[in-house]
C-alpha cells in the first residue's frame, strides 16, 4: 500500500475568535496547545497529527482576492473532524459542557462505530467515535 510521505499532518481550521476556539478545544481535548501565538494555536492530537486554529483575518491576507473570505461562510459546515477514541462518552460529556452544538446524538452507526456529532463555535463539525463490537473490517471510515 502506498502512503503519503509527509513528516506530519496539520489540519487547520479558520476561526472567528482564536482565543474562544482555543478555550473550546482545550476543554474538549483536555490538553494544552503546543503552540499559542497571535495568528496560530496548535494542539498535538496524535504523533505526527496537529490541529491548528488560525484567525479568519490571517488566512484572508494569504488568500487575498483569489478566493472568498472564510468569514463569509460562518456557521456553514465546512469540514468534519472525525476522531476515533476509546472514551466516546467522555468526549460527549466534555463537548456538552463546552457548549458545543449537538448535531446528532450518540448512537450506533451502520459502519460499526458509536458516534456523536457536534459543531464548534464556528460551525465546524466534530465527530467523536468509538468502535463497537459489530464493526467489520473495511467498513469503518
């Protein structure tokens, strides 16, 4: 199987308020950012995988007039973070406590995962999933 030859992967979400988003993800993940400077906050989620939070104004400068500004799509789902865990109930509870918008309640899904879906303050969808005993190899995302 061929795999991507990259040193690490960073998923960057464009956010309206970096401080608010940092506090939100800190509460849910229960980890401190590995980087927190004006213009970028990063969380080390797994070895070689980071979640970055970049203010919409910062990326707008890079995009210039070649693409629409991310702020024009606030509240519209623009991505989904699908995080598999062994403690889906804990993430579910922490997301509710952080005032995440519950999009779809925790339930068993056809692909063999128990999953709940939330939206963060900017409308990005976050799924917390845990394998169930009924999962069949090759059917899970």
